[in-house]
C-alpha cells in the first residue's frame, strides 16, 4: 500500500534582533523587532513547535569545524577504535552510542539506524576521539550556549512571562546535551532482508518517531540544500509528550500522517550571506508541559528517502533542558478557570532520566 506524505515548509523567523545586547536581552523593554520575532515564535509554538531560525547566532565556521570533526570520528575511525570510546549511558548521557544502541520508539519499531556522540557542560571523556574533536565540540557548545539563552528569553516574551523565566533555569546547563549524529547509508532497503512492506519501512527509518524531552532543540544539518540531507518528518499528536498507547497515538496508527520538513530555498540562498547559520528549532515536551500544551511538541522522525539510500546524513542536535533541580510545573497563566493542569510537577532530572532509560532500553519508571 502506497502511503502519502506532504511537504511542510517551516516558517522562517529572523532571530537577529535577539543577537544584539539591547531590549529584552538586557532586561529592558523589548524592541519592536524583538516583539515581532516573539510573535512569530508564538504562532509556530501554538501550531506545531517548529521554526527555521535564520541568524541563529551560531558561527558558521565553528559549525563547519564541528561537522568535519564529527565526520572524522564516525567515518574515519575504524570499528576497533570506536570500541575504545566512552560508551553512552543514561546516568551521565555522554559519550558514544553505536548504530542500533538506541530506539526512541521501542514499541513501534526496531533500533535506530544512527550512531552518535554526546557532549555536555562537564564530565566529558574524549579518550580515543580524533585530534581536534574535543576543541571543535567545545567551541560549538560555547556558541550554542549563548544562542540558547537568548532564545529562552524570546520564548518567555512570546508567552507573556518575565524575560528570565526560562533563561534562569539554564544557568548551569547541567542537563543540556550537544549530540553529533551520523546516519549511514541504508543500502539494503530492497534486499532479500526486506521481506515485506513493514520491514522495508523499518529499514528506511533512520530514527523512530519521538518528541524531544526538554525546553527546545537546535538542529543543524550538514549541506541542508542537498537531497541526501533531507529526511526529517513531522506528525501532529495531541499533547506535549509522545506516549505509546495514548489515544491520539493509537488514532494515527492506521494512517500515515507524516509530512516532509522542507527548508525554503530562498531562505537558504539568502542565509549564505549571513554570519551565523540557519537552525531548525523545535519545542520540547517539558516546555509543552509548562504551558499546559498551549505550545506543541510535535512528533518527528528521520527517514531515508530513495535519493539518500547510498548517502550518509550528518546532523548536530543541541538539546536544551532545564537545570537538573528545576521543578517543571504548569504555569497558572495556561490553566483555564475551573480546570486542573494536565500534568503533574516533575523535576527536569527525573523526567530526562525516565525518557533516556526508555530510549536506551534500560528500564522505565
């Protein structure tokens, strides 16, 4: 049975007004440009939670160096050398995860066809990584840290909250994670191993459907204009968290419901002249919970289209989570009179570790 997917052009938001130290960024009245940016972010947050952020604040050369270091680690190191890398675990969420080590949707499909290396604010172990990998990763981390704090201010402004409402929860950034990702070619899609349509579909999915866990995520894709770099898809669900077995999830089981994320070609062309890179930014489940689902955390996955069967895909995701002791509870502004919040309070650490255990198959709570 042929399934239909549609293209979804991400709304483009110019973030340059938050890159200068004025207005809301320094605790003063927001500038007209900042208010316009916040309105655009709010419109996207209430609809689906995804934006194409032009002028993200992340330096292009810093990002290029990180992608080169990532490629060297994933495709330059022989398999026997990768076994010497520090292995990823849900306790500290740092280090290397080989292909098939994770599944972000264990009840729906098999292991994710990707390998990754996680870097955090401290306690990283770079033993066995290529030369310059540590410097490239650290430089990108420092750059994203500044952009994420500015984006947190924008989110608060968009939601009518005090400017530091979210930024004060990422002072330590002790749960934030920079994840370098490599999706290898899927060369055996039509081989004898693909016994039926369902197995062929599983082989074509590089990472299973999920919602991100924290506040928001910055995603950078190498060579976004190339078809081999495409593959991100989104599907609307009810609520901020993709919970296996929930009514909205089951309702989508018999349909396709997926849309291909498309970046505007004119924006990509214009962005070549910008000093900082274009990023895909999406709302995380904790931020959706905080707003009582006023903002959406949309389910997404990465597939391998026909044009990418023999091509690798490289991306870098920067997951911005509140500091570990932050109590995330629905803000009263988002609870209608006479109703109760949809979600119970939870600390950022409790929630993140629960989701990581699910993804890495080490048990759930």
